[in-house]
């Protein structure tokens, strides 16, 4: 299907020989192609259709309505076309970001990014929360399979999947306009900052991924002096992800590269605008905000960082990444004005 390995994910992952074989096939697909795809069941297909339909209705609303869906306590809410910048260039996508929906009181306790989602209406909320519930369960099972595929055993399953229970799972709901005479750029080349990415796209298409290439070193995007923004943007070697009905696209993020010492590389991807508008859902299955993650294994070619004491505090990592992407956003200004990032570092 679409030229990429496509798998059916079982309803339960218990560590059977079949589970181990499936996990090995999945990790091999990532190491070869950078992505794999999974078949969505009938219920997940329905949830995907409903979420994409809700997205189309929201983005069709007047700009004044959309820009009202913003607050300064979380990075949830509307992001206008051009507000997000990759490698110094504006991206064309409109976005509605959904982070954990927390009461405002939680945000006043000193932690950055904690606050409510500024939902546009109840119908939109219901569609997105149903989709999140479905894809969240899938993310849990996929991580268990990945641990088995890497040969980490039962303890490795817990070390990989355990920190994601009640995790900082979130989603970016995206609309891309049609290409114009002046630009075909949707989103510039980058890797995603999190652990595991599960994406749904409509029938229009525009996603390109970069598989691991011999001799090509990937920047360690979690380190302050390294960035994948704009990585290999105009180089050969990109693969088009043909839209296939009823499948979800899955690939590793930066945290998974860090955890596996480079055994699994975060997948660079970019979006080219098509001849008509396009809608996608990008879900991030993540550790808890307060989780501290360390590499699960080390060996030749270790790509995690400097030494064996390396650690990523997920909440600080998430906050810094969003501050970098949205330096002028109200949430970023509030974090800076109240010193919330320093406060977070102090409680690590």
C-alpha cells in the first residue's frame, strides 16, 4: 500500500512470539524507510473522518472567530498561516493545537504550558477527543511492539511505554492552502520533537519523508546547538507519501532517537502544497510532562548525547521547542515574563 510497509496492530500486545515478530518488522521498516503505516479499523476510520470534517468546518470560519481561540496559559489553540517558522521561513499551514485540557488553576501553579484548550465549540471538542482516545490507545500498543522489536524484553516495555501513561499527548490539526504562483512550501523540512508520531492525511497528499541514508548524519534536535530545521530541504533522497484510504502513518520523533541511542532515527519530513487545500491530523504520543527520560541502550554509533548521564526532562524539552517555534505567541511572552521556564528547571 503506497509503497510502504503496512501493518495490522492487534487489540492487545502481550509479548507473544507473534508480537515480537511484528515489532521486529516495524522497527526494520523504520530503519529502511523512516515510516510505516497501520491499517485503521472501522471505528478508527469513522473517528478520523469525523475529526477531519470538524477541522474543515473550523478552518472555514472567519479569521476573527479562529483568532479568538487562543489563551496565554497553554500552546493550545489557533495558529495562523505564517505564524510558524521553519529554518527562518514562514510555513503556510493553519493549525489548531490540542494539548492536555487542564483547568486554569493548574496553570497558575508555576508550570509552563498548563491550561485549558480554547475549544471553538462542543461539536469540535467531541470529534477531536474521540479521535484522541482512539489514536492514544494505538500509540500505547505501538510502543509495546517497538520495545519487543528492539529486543528490550518485558523490562524494556515498561521503560519505553511506562513514562507515557497519563502522558503529555497532544495533536496538531492542520490545514494547508492550495499552492500559489509564488510558493509551493507547506512546511519546511524538520523532525518532530516528541516520541512517537501518528498522522492521518486526506486524499490530497503533499507529505514527503526522508529515509535513513548511508553516511548522512542527523542533527540531535534535542541539543541546544543542533537543529533539524531545514535539514536537507533541497537535497535529493525524499520520498512522497501517497495518500491511502484507511491507513495512518507512523514515524519516530527526536525522543525515540535519544532513547534508542540512534538505533531508530527521528524522521525528517516536509510538506509541499498541492493544487487544492489539504487537511491532516498529527498526533504525538508523549511522556508525562514531569518525566525524565534516559537512553535505554548504548553501543556503537550511539547518538544520544555526550555521556551516560544524559537525561531529557520532557516538560522542559516541550516548552523550549514551542518557545522556539512561536517566539511572539502570548504563551511564550507569559513564560518569559513570569520566569516559568526557570521555575521549571528549579524543580527538576
